[in-house]
């Protein structure tokens, strides 16, 4: 029995849509307030738990280096680190939001 060869589609060229079609298809821009809120919350959520775990481990491993800090002080240090990261994320969002598309980052 002969093996039938699969039908191969003819080679097609890539055709770009006209500008007026691409403008209608582009997703709407997200507001600056929403971007800032998302950046701040993401920075806090993804920074605080790992920082807290690392600082807790360091406090347990070498309590003399941290003056025997308790859980509260360790949590406060982790929160301070998370706030610094969140502020950095917000500043980055605001800087990138103000730059026109296609402009090179300094």
C-alpha cells in the first residue's frame, strides 16, 4: 500500500495590515494609576516573603550579628526592603510611561 503524501499548503508571504487596521486592533492603554498600583503591589508581594525568610534565617543562624532581633524586627526590616523595591518599581513605571514609544532608554 502506498503512503499518501500529506498536502502541503503553498508558501505564503507575510502581509502587514495597513495602519488604519492596526490602530483599531491595538489594545487600549492602561491608565497610569493602575500601572503604579500594580507595580507597587507586585513589588511588595514578591519581595517581602523572600526577604523575611532570608532575614529570619540570618537571625537564627547568627543572632549576635542582628543583636538578637525578634520576629517583629525581622518583619519590619523585610517590609522596609519591600517598600524600597516597590518605590523603585513605581519610579520605573512612571519613567517608562513618560518616554515616547521608540525612544531609547538612557
